[in-house]
C-alpha cells in the first residue's frame, strides 16, 4: 500500500498552470527523488503536498496520504498532519530558523505544537535527544545556542532534528544540501539515510542534483515545465533514460572519466 499517492495534481495561479496534472506513488519507508531544472515545478509540488502554497495559488487533483485525501482537509485538520506525520526540511536553514530564539526553543515549540499537555521541560528533553540523533556534539549545551552560532551544515542538522522530533512517517527535503560544500553535503545525505534506517520514515528528495538523487532515492520522477516527463527506478533512469530531457540532464553531469581537450592559454600559447 502506498503511503502517498498523488493523482492529477495541478497547481495554478489564475489561468497559469505551474504544475500540470502530475502523479506518483511512494510506498511506506520508500524514497522518491523529484528532479528538474529551476522552474520545473518540483518545489511547488512539495508545497502542494504540505498545503503551503503561496497566496493566490490553487491546487487540484488528489493527494492521498495514508488513506486520507489531503486536498479535502480543512486547514485545521491539515495543521494536525503537517509538521507531525509529514515534516519538511527547507533549503536554507538560516532563513527557516528564527534568529531571536535558541535552536532548542524552536525544536521544543515545534514538538509541543503537536503534543498537547507536554511541559517545556519534557519538550526540551526531546529537543536534546533529537539533536543527539543527528550527531550534534554536546547537544545538552548547544540546545541553548542561537542559529548564528552554528555552521551551515550544523544548522541543517538542527532542521533535520526539528523534523524528526515528532517521528514523522514522511520527510520532504527540498534542496537540503544546495548551500553546503561537497563534504558537508555527503554528511547530510548519510544522515538522512541513517534516519530512514532507524525510523522507517519515507523520504521525498526535491533537487536539481542528479548525484544527490542517485545516493538517496529508490524511484526518480523527472519534471519539466510543470509536467512529469519520466518516472522509473533510480537504476533504470541512470542506466537507460527514455526521455530526451532526462538524457540531457544526465549528459550535463560532469564525469571524472570524461576526456578533457587541450587547454589553450589566453595568449594563444600551449597549456
């Protein structure tokens, strides 16, 4: 049974469609990569699933999560699911975290908003445990630090800790490694893989980076101009892409075994 089943999903701004009737399935505990260039509609798709579309946008079709059509829910009922059973990790943790509050306060308040009656002390303990789970050293002390006191990679770990605090069944990660260097990016991808193994949560990875998708996804959805142009297993997409756009995306990925032509100096001499 699918944990998430999307059918004929559309997102429109007035008469303009930015997502045009797409569909995909995600099994429980599975991982799905949604890839495409900027403007392909991949992030808008994730916001539609979360019910976080910007003002003026409208969605159509069905988004069935564990048997419940999210498109049919009131905002109040959607809030009970969003951040609890479905969590999202955004691209830029610095803009997602409030600079005026400690990271521990923000994780604890996110947890308490979905657990009525939980004391601040108990929620603080959950925050420390969540930070330890994502390998933030000295979490008991750093829980009282502010976002600016963390590096970019550590702030992203804080965002993942916040997402994990409620033990969601589905995590949506929207370009979570874009602003990070290659070494830290690899650490975050390893962490997400570890989280999936330990919790059984399903993952949707939104990215333009095919290398990232190859690391974390079982299935790949390729989007262009708001439409799905190809869907398949990660192995099939990377070894035998069918759509010309998918082929072009793969051809654009630098390869270490590519032959490099002669380099010429600007002066016209030999390199």
